[in-house]
């Protein structure tokens, strides 16, 4: 699995999120963006994005900045980590149409589980729907 990760630089929740993704057994590559300008550069590049994008909006300002990339993000499996569970924040997050939403204060084990499940589905699809045997 190839992942593009954006987390707020030098935050405890950002470190936890990165560790949860790095622990994936199926992780092939990780593009680690630590600034919003670096993320925007990746999202604006004409080439394809990695099949999975995980974005952690540190605050509502960053969440609003992501809105202009909604259609680009719809092309990939997109996980969004919200800064809080405020109704306005959650509604704004859903407008981006992520496949999964988590919150900064979680332990991110659910993000890892979702990414593992997505990888399993991609492997099954590549094998023509043959179930995985492990």
C-alpha cells in the first residue's frame, strides 16, 4: 500500500498517526507531508496520487484549505482526521467526502484497521476476487 500522509508538524497526535500507519504490514511507501504547502504541492501535481491519502487537519483553517482539493481527493481512498467533534467541524469534514473520519484524540488503531481492510480488498480485486489465504 502506498500512502500520502499529512499531519501537523511536531504534534503528539501527528506522531501517533504516523506510527499507526508505519505499523501496517502492507505499507510499501509513505510520502510524509509536514507542511500544508508540501501537501498542496502533492495535490496539485498532475500525476496520480498514491492509492491512499490520510490527512490530519490540525484546525478549522486547515480543514477549510483542503476544501479546494475535494475532487482530487475523491479519486483515491481518503481518510480524514478532524481536530474536534464540533458539529460544524464534522459537517465540514463530511463535505470533503472522505471514506473514513477519525479524530485527533483517538489512538488511530481504527485508522490502521480501515487501511488494512482496504488493502485486503485491493489485493482481492487484483486476484480477480479470490479470497486471501494467510
